[in-house]
C-alpha cells in the first residue's frame, strides 16, 4: 500500500500545507493473516516496495528497537545510509501500555488529547512521565550512537521505518523530529499497519508505505512468526556497521565467505549459518540453549563480534524442527553433545576450515553440550566459552575437559552464578569465571551483552592459537 500525501484531498482532516491533491495506489497489500518470518524478511519485502518510490538522496531511519533490524535491511537494499530517531511512548500512569503520547529527540512532544481526557491524567502526572521517559530517551540515544553525531538530513528524503504501526504516536513523533531537522520529504514505511493508519497520520508524512494492511488488526507482533525482542546491543551493532555513512554489505562486513549449510546428523539434517572472515585464525561452533535456535539474536550478536575479531563462526540448529517440540530432546545433553561433535566433524571435513583450530561457544544448556562434546578423548577442541550457561549439567564429563574454559555469568543471575562456581571447581582444565556486573541471565541490560561478547572474543583470540 502506497499513499502519497502530496495528494490527500480525500482525507477528512486538515490538509498539510505541503499537500496538493490525492492519489491512492496499492501495491503488495496483504490479506488477513499475513505473516513475515522475521524482521529481516519484512525489511526485504518493504524495500522492494520502497525501491520504486524513493530517489537517490535518501536517508533510512529506524525506530529503536524493533524498527532498526527492518531499517537495516531496507538501507542495504537501497544502498542508503542508516541512522535512528529515538522516540519514547508516554504511557498512562496507571496503564503504561496505553499511550497518551510520545516524545522525540530535540524536545519533540506529541500528545493524544482524547486519551489524556479519558484517563483523567493531570498535568503533574504527565510531567512526571515525560521527565522519566526523556531521561531514558537521552540515555538510549547516547548509547546507540556511541559518540557518533546524527547523520545530516537537511534537504533530503528521510524514510522512517518501524516494524509496524499500532497507535502511531511514536511514528508521528519521529516524523516531527525529521521535519525539525530539515528533511525535505518524509516517508513513513512499515511492513504492516491497520487499514486506517493513513487517516490517523495524514499530516505527519508526505508518503505512507506499507507492505500489508490486514483487517482485522490485532497488533504488530501477530503478523510475525519470529517477533523476538530486539536488544540494545543489536541496535548498536547494526548502526556500527556503517562505513562512510553507508551500511556495509554482509560480505564486506564479515569477510569473504558467508553461506547457509546443511549438516548430516545420524538420519537427520540440520541447518546452519557459516561465516568465515578473510584470514580467519580459528572457527567457533555455537551451541544454543533450550528454546533457542541458530537465529538467537544474542548468539548472532556474539558471532558478529567474533567475526570482527577474525574468527569464523558456525551457528547451527542442534535439533530438527520435530525434535524441538520434544522437551525430552531439548534437555538431552548427551544427544546435544553428539550433534555438536557431528558439526565438529563437518568443520574438519571442509577444506577451507580444516586447518583452523576449533572452539565451542555454548549458552544455557548448550554450554553443557559443549563441555560434554569437548570431554571426548578425540575432541580436539582448543577453547570453550560458556555464556549464562549450565555447565553443571555436563556432570562427570567436566573432569575430562582439557580445553581452556571461560565461564561468563551475569552478576545478577544468582542461581546460575552459584552453579557455575560449583562446576568450575570440578574442572581440571585451565578455567576462568568472568562475572558481568549488572547483568541478568539473558544479558538484556544495556552494555552487558557487549561486555560478554568482547570477553569471549578476547578469550578465543588468546587460547585458540596458543
């Protein structure tokens, strides 16, 4: 669905002074029940629609956090620079999921007067919420940009991308930020939105683009199969792969070889993703935890950090799709260890990878699988890292591990931290326990996953070639 605001005469609301007439054209509109596999696929489909609608002098702007992975793909496809506009919803004090407005960088504030009145929000309550959210907005803007100034957008077309539109208050605030910074044309683009979204936001942008506008609309997340939370670290990583104002392509960002692979395990085949930077000094095989997969955003973030450090990575699914729903298989450490050894054999049989030393990176139950696989006498594993792992589940195999082992645990993950201490006491190999202050089990707190990933990178660089 493409709506241009330079032709908005059929909209029953005050005309934007930039508007001239109405032209309404649909493209790629979805049907009820439309689904995107994940934000990456949504970005590709959105970029296909945008390609015919925008010119060359374009800046793509994502709305953190969920909009940034979509925007990153759009920027790649359009060969455009990527930036962010940080906005924060203002939630009703006693019902924070209900937005009474939004704020944006540069002092922008958008209020929904109907909700303010209906919820009887006082001026003081509004001020308190805004003060709290403004502090969080400033913190996130500083963290995401890591000292980089915003990209200049004056006189340019700005494409504002989110993973979907619900109420539209944050999108409106982002559009106002872009206007305030001199954007010549503002395009609001999303994979999915309600059918009435353009009437709600008629004066906010010059053009509105959606891949699908299904009816009924039950919320953005319902139209994605994978709508996992986007982490601060993923936003930082995506913005950090910008070179000279443009995002690097995948091959440029991570090296010469990047491909999906299929690995035979017993009578099954499992899928994997292989990345080999130029002049790689080692290869790290990932073992994800229960309820996760090779698509885990946290493990993928760690893999990117390792790739930037000159290490090849293999992320693969330890179980087949049918096995993943079997809770017995999910916690079968011996089975997971055998799958990891099969992946290790696959690496050794690959001519490009065979000369490289091998390391294991395990998370949650995957850490126990990594330790058990490494305990075999012919394992030939040079280094192991566990992030938020359960090494205790490796049992008696702990005493047979010879590879140097690093255990990374969040300082606030008290139960798992205690289990790691007990497991370390049973290890006979060189080992270290690294505690990341302020981190809980999933390392969701700002900066904690970055610290864990960089610690893992340094450990592998030191031990794989030792």
